[in-house]
């Protein structure tokens, strides 16, 4: 996980205290899009670095990983565009 926000603990406490939730259709989108890309990243990288014969990740596979990372960012931007207050 990336470095936590300086106020991350307070954010989680607020979410819990105010019983803030994410609607099911949004969870479905998150699970599908981010889940698929993270799964692909783990398959691509895992095939090289897990097991007895570890090897560097080839440039071509590194480019695939970057592509999936960009797809996650694009999805989050799209979701943000339709869910954030204007």
C-alpha cells in the first residue's frame, strides 16, 4: 500500500462513525475493473518473480503492467467524474 494520508486514521473513523457506504453498483464497477487489472498485474509479475527460478521482468511485460496501471487510473478518473459533487 502507498504511504497513508496524514489524516487517514481520522478518515476511517469518520467513515465508521457516520456509517458512510458506497452503493452496490459502484462496488461492482470497482471490483470488476480494479480487480481484473490487479489480477493481471499479479499474473504478469508473479510468473517472473515467484518460485525457484526468479528472473527480471522483461520490458514487454513491464509495459503490460504499466498499461494495466493506466487502465486503473483511467477507471478511477471516470468513476470520479460521475460520482463527485459538482
